[in-house]
C-alpha cells in the first residue's frame, strides 16, 4: 500500500512538471535580445546636435589649417633655397676648374639675352640639370626639375670677373619668369622679396657684402625694402630654416 502511494505521488509530481513546462512562453533569440537590451537603447542625435558638431569642427579647422599650410610652405621654400645654393656652388666650382680660372665671365655682355644664353650653356649649364632655359629681356631664366627656377643677368659692363652679374632663385619657376618679363634690372639684393624670390651671388652663396655679422642686422635688412636679398642670408644663418620671426 505504501509503495503504491509513493508511486502515485511521484507520477503526480511529474505530471505537474510537464504541465508547468508546457505553460511557459518560449522566446526566440531576437526577442530575448530585444528584451535584454531594451533598457540600454540610446536615442539618435538630433539635427541641431549634428549641425553644432559640424560647426565646431569647421571653426577648429579654420583656425589651424592656415597655420599648417604656412608651416609647410616655409619648409618647402627653405629646403629648395638650400638645395639651389648647393647645386649652383658645385656648378661654379666645376666651371672654374674647366676654365682654369675663377674669372671666366669675359664673354658675358650686360643686358644681352643672347650673350647670357650662350655663356650659361658654355659654363654653368654643363653641370646643372634644367627642364628648359629661356631668354628674357635682359638675361635668361631656367626651370629646374623640382619646379623651382632662376633668373641670371648682368646689369652693366663687361669684364672677366663676375661684377654686376646677378642670380635670383625662385622656389617656383613662374615667379622668376614673371620677374624677368617685368624688365626690372638691378642688384639681386634689391630685386628679391624674400618670399617668392631670393638673391644669390654668382658663386651660389648668399649675399654678405654689407653684413655686420649679426642676426639682428639680417632680420632688419630682410624686413626693410631694398635689402631683402639678405633674406637668403638670414635663412642660411638660421640653419636653412625659416624661423617664426622671419618676415613672411
């Protein structure tokens, strides 16, 4: 009798378990996830919030982008000025070695583009890679492979030395072409502006004729009209860099 009651009780318990399990709701996986994360959902950004964010980004870009562009431009200019100085100095040395003397400018006639063209091709041009060399009103311009260029001319006289013979470098060739086409003829110290055009001696060195050896003098000259050819000297003095106080 006792065994029978135990069996009946066990059976009744199993029936209740089956009944309870059948009454449960079986959620699918997506429904379970929806329930689980329902309380964690975030609302989307409003149009006003998006516009404000874009506006802030625009203001920050407007404040920083010009400074970054200027910094890049200064670096490009300083690098090209340094490269040109090295290239021309080497060409001058090789030309002097070939001629057997450092005074080989006798055939160069002042303000004569034909003479300047022939002289350059017979001397410096043998050792400088250019894309093209063109005659201008009073001299020649040369376009170099990196996009830079130079303006070479003699203002007066004719002698074996390089007196009154000038060289101007432009980080971008078009500026030298424009300067040559303007018909202005004066010393490279006075014709340079320290931004688009830079004065050099025909030896490839920076001007130093009147320099007292101080940076203050160079900075003042680079800032003052008529002596901006010394901007080249200032860049060289500063380790071929354009410093923050440079009159850019």
